[in-house]
C-alpha cells in the first residue's frame, strides 16, 4: 500500500493510491494520526488505513498537477520532526563497485577517511547475529521545516556554493508514548546537499548537509524491496540535461536497514515520545560526479517504480537574505 497526504480548499486529507486514483481515507487529516491509532490498536498502518473504509475517489494526476500533494508525512509541530541520514552505505553500479573494492584492497593506513569508513561498512555493516554491526557515517539535516513538498522549489541559500540532488530512500519513523520507534514505511527522497562545500574539506560535511530536502510523493508501507531500481534526472528549460540510474535496497548496500536504524535510535534523545524521524539511507549516484552544475530553475526528478509517482523539485533562486557579520545582538 502507498499513501499520500494532500490539501485542497484549505482542508487536509490522506489517501491510498490505487492505479490512477487517490482513494480518500476517511477521518484522517495526517498519516501521523493513522499511525498513532495503529499503534494504539496494535495493528499495522496498512490495516488501520483499510479499517477506515473508502472515501471519495480523486484524480491523482490532477492533485499532483495542481500542487495539492504534500510530503507523505509531517508533524504539526516541525520542531518535533528530526531529519538526518547516513552516508557511504551504498555499493553503487558494478563499475563503481569494482573501483571501490580495488581502492579498499590496500593497506588501511593508505586509505582516506572516507574509504576507511566504506571498508568498515563492507566488512561489518551486515551483522549476522543479534549484535549490532559497525556504525555508519551519520549527519543531521534539520527539523521538519526544511522538508519541501513534492513540486516545491528547494531553498538555495545565498551563501551556498552548490545545490545538488541526492536520490535516496528515506525511512519514516514515529516514536510512541513510551519512546519506542515504529517504522511507518519508506519514501523516495532528494537529500540535496552542497557538494562543492563538502569537497573543500571532508570536515565541512556537516555544513554541506544543512540544506532543504524533499520526500514523496508517496509513502510505501511494509518492507523495502531488497533491490530498488530507479532513475535520477535533471531537466533544464524543459530539456533533459542529465540522467542516470540509481540503486538502493539492502542488496545494493553495505549495511542492513536494521543496522542503520539501531545506530540512529540507540541515542536516547532520538527516542523522545511523539517525535517523527525522516532518515535518509544514502546514495551512490550524483550528477556532480559527472561535472553537472545545477542552476536555479533546473528540475530534479527522482523515480523508482516501487514508489509510484516520481518526486520532482526545482532548484530555487538564491534569495537576497545574507545574514550579516555582527548580526547577533547582545542583551
């Protein structure tokens, strides 16, 4: 089952996607409401949605075209949504994988920090027993206020050196009132980062990740397919500028989903009751690797059949909102 959130005429709603239709789930303004009810009732999110019955049948394509589709999950208080992610978790294409293995075959002292981290994941990211595997690279992106809805422009800060796409799968989680995390499902995501800033020095990674992102338009319930196959594209002035396939799912990763989840939620502050988490799992496909420099107005398009409709977002124009040196007041 795949769910969307939408807003029309000032009213929100949740719908199930069935072919070309969005079937309204009655008595649900937010996926979060459905999830809370499912936890309380001791049943799956899909069963909770089915139990509400069928409401109005809407034209899904029309909802997308009119910009009525929201992110597939959000929190009424954005400060209670944490957006984070992991990197160096994907094996990439066969060619990239071979090159990576050649690089990590040498002495550990000859490797860069990034390659050391990648090798650690290859060797210990998929634990066989009940003990956790090696921890991945981890980064913080922001709270719920940074999540752009499908079709909306991605904020391009005035100080940014680059605004580049990152096609990924994101896990969506809700902590119950006892602090236990529950996975609601998965969504396509554009993790969107400043790769030029990051490449100046790897210690700038944290700065490069403090950017907008987008997920959706659909929330895939249940398990993530073992292999997710999709395509990432960039459109400029209505013409295809760049395209490349991307892979995700555990078959194409050096970590299990369970291992990534453990190393996120092992921190008590991430198990605060009632909080929503959007966690990006990483990628191996970036247009910056092919020398592409996105420009304001370019449209990023990320598509994978398992997730339904593609995720599209334009790169916004740089605003004239520089924060000045000395802009902090003293009381």
